[in-house]
């Protein structure tokens, strides 16, 4: 899989509300959303692990403010840290 860590701002350090998708050419995989507070003392991990299909080339991020960003993936890459673009 691909381990994805988001670097956002201090008031939302885990990127709650961000959506992630792995892409390959014109094909996009399912959307994964980062959640916090789903139950008593619960939240998603700071690092999201996503399925990494063969031939994956991009990671698409929709930040909580609605801005989108596409990051290229290198062949064999299994971890990435994405910082919000200005």
C-alpha cells in the first residue's frame, strides 16, 4: 500500500475532511476521507494507508477548504508526505 501523511495547518494537524484518491492515467480509485471524532476517544490514524494498484501514477488530494492538488508518484514508492499548496 501507500502510506500518506498530510501536513496541514496547526488548527487541523491531521487534515480532517481531506479526501484522497490514487490514480493511473484517466482512471481514479475510490475516495478515502480523513475523519476525527467518529466516536468516544476515536479518530483515524495520522497516516492513511491506501491500496496501491500496479501502474498508479498520481495521488489526488481535496483539502478541507475545497482546493485540490495532484501529486506524482514514483514507481515503487510506498510512502509520501503531502503539504498543502499555498
